[in-house]
């Protein structure tokens, strides 16, 4: 049988063009939002303030505090996604400043990679905000939501990058190349969704139009490159003959 890691490596290669297209479209949408005054919106200002607050905390306070908090959230995310896939998880799991682990009877790509693309503390902030909106008016406190949204998102990205650079066994489950592409794409989708919700005069329709145009340009460019390669190979064959 063909090893799963080989199959996922091939899948990863086919994911490269979509990854480039989604990245290009996000950049185009982000630039449009900037031109439309994104940085002047209260939501963006407090979101950026949350990122800055996290940066100051990360450099000024003991990192061991934050690492323990991240590891705890990391293992809780593994457990949550194992439950989502109907796996059994032991009630107690190991968490320390050196790392952690859970015990479960089920594992797959999504369970293994979930802490790297599912920012659990950001999800908690969003859940609290949505619940609060059901029972009371929180318009005057929206700045708090955006502040903690930026802080927790930056927290997630910082430690995700740190652990990836250190090398994690989770990434080897489906092959490092495939795993990194999945992590990148899902995080990109989350950031794109946040931009579409918060960006002034940025719509899903406009995003789709940009994506379609970028896809056409990519196909045209690929076609030209393949034609050039074909002509080069034919010329070399003629020379040999």
C-alpha cells in the first residue's frame, strides 16, 4: 500500500495553486480595505491595539506564564476536536511549561493539527461576545471585544509560529509539508473572514470577483509557461536528432 504521507504530499502539491490564489486575493482585498479607510475604523484600531498590547506583554512579562497558558489551550483544543470526531478523551491530561499531551482513542489530521488553526481563546472571546449580544446591548463595549480579539489572535499566531519552528510531532502525522499547507490555508480563511466582516466597503461578492479574475490570470500564466517549456523541449529534441 502507498503510505498516507506520500498521498498527502501529492495532495499538498495540488493545494499550492489554490494557496497562491487565496493569498493573492486576500492581499488585493486587504489593499482595497486600506484604501477605503480600514485603519480609521474603531474596530480595526482596537484590534491593532490588542496586537500591540500582546507584543508588549510578550516582551515585558515572563514568557513561561504565557507558554503554560498556550499549552493548556493547545491540549484542550486537541481534546475538543477529538470529541467532535466522537473520540474518547481521558479526563486528565498532562500540561506543564515543558509541554503537554492528551490520551484519546482517535486521531486524524484535523485532531492533530487543530491547535494550529483553531485559536481557542479567540473562539472563547467571540462566543462570549455573541452570547452577550443575545441578552443585552453591547454596542458601547464593542471596543473591548475587538481589543481581546486582536490580543488572543496575536497570542495564537505567536506560539503557533514558535512551535512550528521548533518542530512538532503533530505536523508529522500527515507529513510536514501537507500539514503546514493546511495550517496556512485555514488561518488564511479565518483572517479573510475577519477582514470581510470588518473591512469598509468590502463584500463577499467583491472578494469572489477578485478570486475569479486571479484564477483566470493564473490559468493564462500557467498556459504560457507550459507552452514555453514545450517549445524548449522540442528544440532540444531537434538538436539531438
